[in-house]
C-alpha cells in the first residue's frame, strides 16, 4: 500500500512537471498586459489549504488539481506516519467565460463525486478594497451502504455548500480572507452524531504570507457555528507552504481533516493531524 501511494506521488510530480512548458505563473507579476487598474491576486492557488481562495482560472484556462491527504500522524510507524492510509482527489477546472469557473472531481473519501462553480463578483482595485467571489458545490456520496440505511433515497447521498469568499491583498507579502459558509447534508448518521443538524453555518479564515518570490506560508481555520453539542467532529484547520515552480503550484500542508470537499472538512473534521499536499497545474 505504501509503495502504491509513493508511486502515485512520484507519477503526479513527473507528469505535472513534464507537460508541455508554459509561461511561469510568476510571469503575471511582470506581464505588461495585466490590467493595472486591479491589484494582483491575493492568492496564487485555488485553495489556501482546504478552503477555496478568491483565485480563479482565467478565461480559457484548464486546471488539473491532485490532492492527497495521508492518515493520522499519531499512528506512528505502524502506518509509516500515515503514508499507508490516504485519500486522493482529482479535480478538473475550466473557465469558459471571464469570471466564471466550473469544476468536477472525484475523491476517494466516501467515493465522492462533486461539481462546483466559482463566480467573480468584484476585484480589488484602487476604487474597491476587496476581492469578492461566490462559490457553490454539490457532492454525492456513492459509498453509503443501503444495508445500514434501508430507507435510503437517492437524494440522501447528496450534500451542498455555498460560500462568499472575501479577500484583500494588504501588502506585497500579506493577504487575508474570510469565508462565510452554508453547508447542507441530506443524511447524517445518528450512530455517530447525537442529533441531526442538516443545515450548518460556518466562518472560514485564511491568510498567506509571502516568504520569497516562489514560496509562501498559508494558514486557515474554519469555525462551525451549528455543530451539535457532543459531536465527535471538530473545527478544521490547515497550515503549510505554497511552492511555485514553472507552470504549477505545489502545496505542502498539515491539517486535521482527511476530506478535501467542503461538507467533509467543514462538518466532519476528525481532529487527528495528518500530512497532505495539493498539486495545481494550469494548461
């Protein structure tokens, strides 16, 4: 199992680093075609860690994102610090029109299929202080066992999330974002949670501090305001490094949630710290 995950890791790096070369993502800093009436993007990757950022694909851009979350570090060398247990998500993003982005993904956690969209509402400029982006996603859990839930309906497999992403680039080095969030889960397992809370509200916070031209430190925290008292799940967090290379961003992070989908990490973070990474490639 360990060899399998290491092979996935190595193949991801090989494929992503050897696709036909494109301009470095950092070239936008020196590109004379950039509209100088707007500030530069607050974030360089589509996610801060787990939380969506206000970064969006430009019109005609196609993104491949590979996310990997290993098992809990506390298991020690029994699972090789979690490397024997992992969740993988592969996501494709495309922007047909300026300011509108669509995505589809498949995550091994609960074998979840998801679709998402991002819509830019406003950009930070000399006349407006923030970036505003609306985000929505629908997730379908294909792993729910009909034997455990004999009255299961098709709609019970689905969960949803809606967010308003508000960010500001305060300086060349520092950016910050808040993300008021609504999450709907059509089914909750009462063998795990003490009561059903289908509708939950949360507030996400995240920031980026630039360490060098190609590296930044990112951190985030999501406070769930609606979780049932006595629930075994906790508020999620993540922190780590963004490393920018030619054509892609490589994010190394630590988090307490194995799922990378919004209903998963916002409502159901397990609490054990684990290592993970995101690889973001634009074509």
